[in-house]
């Protein structure tokens, strides 16, 4: 059994979307523009990383990271990890660990002064194993319904 962590390709996006969908089961998702978004924004930018974990030719995990170039922190760069998901059938195989380590390694390669992520309280202890610490208060404003009014 060999698991490869690599950058996503256009032909991976359908499988990535199926895995990402596991984050919020039961909610409607529209991935019709996913390949276009990947092709026109994510793949073309040096500041975006979309990785897949491939096992025997099948996508079984994914993670995304983007770099934020700042004027604060001595014009430093921060890395933000999102959508780190392992297919529910493949949990417990170390795939998530491999994706987290890839993100940390890549952030270090870019001399990021920090790497951050948002997670649910139930998964915080998982990330603490990789020296992530609870920090700040996360807040959001959902705009999706406001876009169409």
C-alpha cells in the first residue's frame, strides 16, 4: 500500500469535491464550477496549494492551503490550511497526518511566520499533536444568502 501526497490536477477535482462534501453531509452542494475555479484560480496561483492523497489510483484525502502576504508582521507571510479531509472509509491510515505534515513543510519552505487553521472543538486535539495551539476566537459571517438578495 502506497499513499502519495501530490498537487491536485484538473481530473482530480470531481473526486476532491466528493470528499469535501463529507464535511457537511446533508447540505446541498453545487460543484458545477469546481473544475473551472480550480483551473482559473487555484492552479494558476503560486499562493494556493490543493493536495490530494492518492491510494492505488484513488483520491482518498485532500487539503488546501493558501498563503497570505501581509504588511503586518514585518511584511511576513502566513499560511492558512482549510478543507483537510480524509475519506471516511480511509480514516486511521495516517493519511491526515501526511497532509498536515505536507502543509507544515510547505509553509516552512515559504518562510511563513505562522500556519493556521480553523477546526471543530472535537478535532482540536488531533491538531495539537502537530504543535497547533488554540488561539483567538474564530468568527464568520455567512454571505451566501446575501449574494442573491
